[in-house]
């Protein structure tokens, strides 16, 4: 049993003296990094990662000269987690029954986004005194930052995890550096009020005995608390009461209206009649529900006293309505039924108090004073006005017009017969796919839905040709179907025998099952005695592929061939590795014991399995990802598994994965996986034995992850009493050509159809046993069989899932286009589209294909709004969950500006875009015309959403759309660490002279997803991921021809970009999904947490287009300008990935003082480097290498590599040595002739930073690394 050493208030003085940890606490205090304000105490305690983590490097509590309180938690130490917390805490003692008021203003000095990073006000029941305890938790209530947002949260020991999903403060920005928040936590009786920036949340179900109140930090943040107070309120004297004067308070409200207590006066009246006024920020209000109509009792709380006032909430009443969109169907023929689908009604409530949509069930329809209902037959011809009348108020009404034509049907046409016209006896008739049209006297042809026609009963009990009649309005059309007996068409294998053999093993037909296959899909087994197997070709002594010929005796069916393979015996080398987030040498291990059992250990939050990445102890062997299938099983003895309650990240079992991380590297590492074993996936999910798969991952940082899909095998938490050897518990994971099968004890087998996920990151797959987070197991009786995928049973497609049809309008709904405008529609299944523009049908039956955009020309009027209705009729012959028409109404706004468009931070969307009446930047971007320029005036453009230049918002060759800084201005687009950065999905844009800063964590500062764009003289800094990246912005673009191409990044700078994991944010990148012809020229990338430039490519997505980098600089990447170092690759120029051949060119560029390699091919065998200089890069100046099985095709000309301190030698094929290349051999830099260079061959080796640029933005190179070639 683990004994928690906690500080209880009643025993505080005694424990301070008697605790064996007193010396530790004193030592921590003596180090000087815990200096609380007068009258406060402080401690660093809880789940900190070890007692030796309590150091000045990791924590700081200090009182500034001005009395403010500075608190810091660093280096991933501490956390707020579901089952434990580790915090720095400055506090006062409070009594369990007291009421209190805690408040402060907090300024965020540093913030690294992560869901366990936190700061704020906290009241709690217990603390430790400068002590680590990985299991420590207690009852607490807090308000502040958590999960990268401002919220309230609490923990109680009888709960499975912290409660944190009910008290968010939506009006407050997410936490990040340089933000300021006003926080408060007030208690009155059993009621708590949490406040952030004046927004309040109430907690009424928290009943812990609280003993401490104060301020805290956890994990990676530094804050300054000012105006902080912990006020414990004195109990009111006996007989005291709360007096509320509500005479001047608003008492009548409408549904949804906020409570307004302006004018409320609150006093405390003592028993002797004296009164004391209570300020507005001291009382708590509960009981008001704006959505509940009727009388309500509102409670006013202060210091344990409560008084009520009464208010009334009235229901809303419709006072007017407007038909926003008329129904999609406006033309009828006598005898048709009224169809109001597509009708949208906007209601006004209470004379303008509120506007909102009105449902069809809340109105009635009238034609010529008579009420009609949808579905009612229309019998009177002519143009009719249909009035829409509110059921709430008869004067609230509007109308639309329909045309009822008195024309007779001349013909009923079956334009398309059903998909299925051939039936077997007894099969049910299926009309899907039938298209019926009515021809009228006026020449119109109208498609009639199958739900509107009558179809004869169809009898398929007898063979022969049958006529099916369809009738509508007295007209009849027909088509024929054929009914026949089923016939055998061929024989096929449904169950396979063993197909992979080792030398000396005879062919074994056991398990083989062959069937007669009928043309109706039925099957009957071919009896064994009628089967003929020809194994004459099979040679068990000779490795190779053979075919077993199978025939059904006496039947004239084509023989089938069963492929098998004979191969040499394979030995499997088993390895051990520990990697991934939260692992540690003290908490993870793998041991091989005598007798062959393997012990895997993960204890104390050691590693994890999440939706996107892992940290595991792994015992594995390598297999061929493309050619091998496998079956791995073992008896699993569970020694320990999961905390109680579980935290959702623990797991154990058999795991196959497509990549493994570096040994003992605790950075984030992601891979596709297939696993069977103990797993939950979340604190609220069942913890049992499951088969689960993570798919979609294309890189170790988790990019593309589609999360985890899982199938429960046994919903019982595994433990020592229900696993081996106490009872049978044998896990089995099988990879087939169809997917992954998991089973327990050979039963309850389940399959996930994802066979190709283990060949994404490289050509190996890793198969073995693992533990994560909190799990210790012994693995016994391992049995691994590997088969050849090429002869294994062929891939079986997963059962077809019905598609839920969708319709998306992907064209611009805000545009300057007029005559050239096209509506663009996209669906996920086949069908037809009808498009209506301002009541007129402009496309009757546009053919839609899944995933293909259908453009429809729809000219717009200048500076007007145009209403459209799109009606999509899915093809009901497809496997659909719903074949009903989809109707989408939308409005396209056209707007144009004259001359240049002026933009300021204060600009408004209603502005004219002139110097004196500017607009906002989003309006300007949406409505700029081809060839027009947007001028950004000086200022700070603070944003809470991305800057979006949408797909199809295009300029043209010779008519680029331009967004640039006004001459002499320096605009900054600041995403305030709350949103994604700029996304350029359009073509032919020119961006110039603008800063793009501080995108949210794990989002890029600027992404170019369009083509033929120029980004010039701009800066990208302090973003939550890469500063600027060229890659697709539309995930559906899966071919290189669709990826962003021919973009130019010119004379721009990117620095201080850092992602939350501190291992992925580059300066500039063109990677993964960038197309041909992209160029970086005159670009400077410095002090980014990962690489300066990154041209990474992956096997999973294929080669990217060749990039040119020229006249550019990369320096000091891997470390920010403030000296903070990250865990990224830290290269200057990273120019490839995963051995994929791409002929990138880098020329006339320099790299110096980067944390790793200056210039690296990063395994790209096609790199071309011309006239470059590398200096004092910590991981070496040059690495031109690739995988040993790949033929390199490097080109290296005029490369200068020089060091003034000990360094790694350059890596390159020796054939690249030449008289123009001066390469570093670990001691000296010399060319092929042996001519060495030294400091004299440079004008200067001392950079003058930062680099300056001339008036055109070109780099002023100066004397640093100016090359003076030696005489040859």
C-alpha cells in the first residue's frame, strides 16, 4: 500500500517537526527559488517526475520588488492530469467552514500549449511540503487555464477524473504569452462562483473540506500575479440576515434574455439593526434560467447568507416573418401535390428583440383565403400567391408564388430502367435506378419521383419474362424483367489450406473448402470425393512458388489454381526498445527471464497510448511490410494494469506498427498500429480486451492521424486474477491480406479491415509485445508464424456501408466576379443537380459524380445579393442510407471596390475601401478584383480566426490580386495565439511587406495551398508551428498535379516559430504535398525550434515537386532568440526525406551555427547543391547521404565547409570531391588537391545579426563568410 504524506491542517505544526521530509523541504527553501510574499506560504509538490525535479531550473516562486508574485513551472515538470497533479503553489490556510474571496490579475509571461499546462486560483484540501508523489491528488476547485482554454475545474477523490467540461469562459482568449486575465473564486455557503474577466460560472455540487487557498502553476508556464488576495470572511453574527432592495431592478424578461441586476442593493443587517452594504463583486447570484419561462426565484448569496428575489421570464412571440427562400418547387401541373421543401422562414420576435428561423410546423399556408397543407393536391390552375402565416400571430405573414399549369400529360416515359432487371425465383422486385418523366402538352418534361407513381405488384414465383407497369395521372409506361432459375457459373475456394511452407514440408490440403458458385450469389460445397487436386508441380525440397490445380470431377468448369510457396526457414531476431512521450529509464523496462518469458514494465505514468501517438516499452521483431502476413499469439500474465480509476492512456498486449522511435527518446512519436490487448481509450470508456487500430498517420509527428477504431473482445478489465496462469488468457493478432484479426483464447475473433497501414512510414513492420502508462506483464509461450502475402488468401473487401449523401457548395459566396462567376457543387455520391437562381432554373439536371466538382455558369449582378437553391437527387441505385433529395439554399454576395482598397485595423465591412473610409482585411480579401491591390495601413491586426484566402478566390496571369503594406507602413497580422494563421488557397496572389505572427499551437503562420503566388518582403514569427509552408490546403487533392505549384517566397524572414512539442516548427517548408516549381529566394530562417528550411517527403504521400532555394540563409535553428532550445532536428537546410528522389536545387546560400547539420539531403538521393557555404553547424556542415539500398545521384559544386571548433566530418560520396569543393574531414577543410582553407579565406567569421536588407528587400550580405578563394 502506498502511503500518501499529506499535510492536514490540524496536525500541521507537528508534521513540520516530525516529518522525515523536513530536511528536504528546508533544503528546497534554502536554494532560494521559493520566496513567497509576506503572510503567504509556498510549496512545490505532487506528481513532478521525481524528488530531484524540485529545482530552481524547473520551478520558481518569487516576490518581485513591486509586490507582485512571479511563479514558474518549466521543463515538463508538474501537471494537471486526470488522476494526479503536480504544482507550484502559493497559499494561505483557510478553515474548512469559512467563506472566502480569492482574486488576482494574472499576466502570462510564458506559455507552452499542452493540455496539462495550467495556472490560476486553487482551493484544496491537502498539500505536500516540497515533495514528489506520483500518485498525489486531492479535493480541489480551481479557475484558470487548462486544456488550452480558460475554465473552471475540480477534482474529488470519489470521481474517476477531474470535472472540467462545464465551466468554460468563452468570452476569454485562450492562454498564451503576454495575455492578462482577471480571476476570482468566491465561496458563500455551499455555492462557489468562478470568474474570468467578469464572466461568471457557478459550481453548486462541490462539497469538499477545503483548507488552503492560493495561486498555482503547472508544467510549462510562467505568470505574474498582481493585486492578489486571499480574503477569509468572518462569520456573520447570530441573527444577521441579508437584506435585498430590488425596487429598481428589472423584473420582466423575455426567453433567452440575460439577467440584469443593475440597481440591486444588498446589505447585511445585524441583530441590533445595523446595516453594512455588500459590494456587487462580493455577492453570488444563482437560480436564473433564461430558457425557462414563468416565475423564477433568484438567489442572492453572501458569506453564507441567502435572500430571494422574484423575476418572470415570458415566452417569445412572433411579431413578423419573412420568406427568405421560397420552396424549391414553384411550377406545378393540375393534380400535383404541394411541396414546400426548401422553404426558409425568418421570424421576428417581440418587435425586433430577436430574429431566428421558423419551422414549417409553426406556420400555416393559405391560397386565396383557404388553408392548404403540404402534400395536398392542387386542382385550381393559374399563378397563385401562397401566404405563410404565423400560428402565433395572424398579422405576421409573407408569401411566395407558384404557377399551376392546366396541361395534360401526353406521355409517361421510363427514361432509365431499374438497375436490376434479371431476377431469380422468389426474389423481391427492386425499382432502384428507375427514372420516370411526364411529358406535358406545353412541351415540358418533368421528372417524377418513384414515391409519386404507382408500380404494379411484381410476381417472381415463376420463370419467364414479366412486364412491370408504372402509372401516373392515368398514363402508363412499362418495362420487362426476366425471372430465371439459378445456375452454377464456376467453382471457387472459400476456405484456404496452408499456403506457406518450409523446405521439407509436404503440401497439406487440410482446411481447403471449394464451392459451386451460382449466378445469384448462392454457394454449395463441392464434396471432397469429387475434388481433384493436381500437386505434381509442387516440390517440397526446392524453394519457389507453385500452383496446385483444383478441379471438380465430372464438371465442365474451369480449373482453379491455388498458389503456394516453399521457402527456407526464417529466424526471427527479437529486440527491445523504449520510446515515446512520458517514458523514463526509471519507469520503463524489458527483461528476458530464464525459461523464455518476457517481462515488460511501465509504471508511474510511464508512456501512453493516445489517439495520435504512443510511449511504450516494446519487445519486437522486424518483418517485411509489403510481403509478410503473420499470426502472433502468447499467454499473457498481467501483474499490474491501470490505476483505479483508469486514466485512458494505459494499454498492453500484442502490437504491430509501421515505425518505431529512437530508443529512450521521450519526444512525441506516432505510427499506425494494430493491437490486441488491454485498452480503454478514455477515462469514460470501458477498459477491457480489445482489438484496435490507428490509421492515417504519415509522419512521426502524427500528421494525418485518423485516430483509433476499436472492437471490444471481452469487456472485463484484465488483472492478475483473470489472466494467465490463473486462467486462460491467450492473445492472438493476425495480419491477413484483408486486415487485422484479434482474438482471445481463440474465440470472439474480430476484424478491422485496414491491411495496408503498416507500410506507410517505411518498408518494415514491427511486431511484438508492449506496455504503456501503467502496465506490467509477463509474456509466455510466444508463437509467431509468418506467411507470404502473395500466396495467402486474397483480400476480402469489408462489408459495404451505406453512404449518407451530402451536397456541398464549394464556390465562393462572397466575390467580385460577375460574368465569370460559377456555382461549384460537390457530392459524395452520384446523382443529378438542379440549380435555381432567383427563382429561375439555370441548370435542370447536372450530372454529379462522387468527389467531382460540377461548375455551373451563373453570372451575377454588380453589388447585389443573389439567392440560389440547389436540389440534389441522389442516384438511388447506389448503396445509400437515404435517397431523399437534398436542398441547399445559399446567397452569393457580389461587391466591388474602385481603385486601391484601403484597410486599417479599425476598418469596417461597411466601409467604401477609401483612405477615409477603410474596410477590414477580410472584406477586402473576399471582394478584391483581379489586378486590384489591397493596401494595409500601419497597425496591429489582432485576430481570433484565420486569415482565409479561399480556394477559387483567384487572380490571373498578368492580373494578380495584391495584398501589401501601404508604403511606409509595417502592418502585423497577429493571430493572438488563438487561431490558425493565414491560409492562401487561391491562385495568382501577391503578398508583400506584412508580418504574420503568433498562430495558435500546432498551426502554421502561413500556408500556401494555391499556385502561382508570390509572398515577398514578409516576416513570420512566434507561430505555433512552421512560419510559412507550401502544401495542400484541400485534403481531397491527392495527386501531385493538384498540389500548390510555381509559388515564389521572396526576400522574407521566418524566426522564433515553436510548436507545443518543440520539435516540428520550421522557418520555411515545402513538404509532403507541394507541387512543382516552388522557389525560395532571398529567404532567411533563423532561431526556429526545428529546421530552418524543410523539404520533407514521405513514402506514404509520394515525391513532392522539385524546389529551388537560392540566395538564402539558415542560422541558429533549434534554439529560439531567447536561448530556449527544443527537441527538433535543428538543421539549417533539410532537403528531402525517406529516400525519395527529388532533384531539389540549393544554390548561393549559407548555413551557420545551426543545432544540427547545415545542409542535409535527409536521405534524398537527388539533391543538387551549387555554390553554398556552411560554417560551424553543431551536427556537421554537410550530410549528402541516402539509404544503402538506393543509388545516389547527388551533384555538389563549389561547396565551402569550414569549422573553427571541433566538429563532425562532412558526409558525402567520395566521388563528389573536387577542386571547387572544400570539405571538412574532421580536422581540416580541403579540396581534392589537398589545398586547405583557413580564416584568411573569409573577410569575416563574425556575423553581424540580424541581417539587414536593402530598399528592395534583398539581403545585405556584408563581410561575414565572404569567400576569398585560394589560388589553385
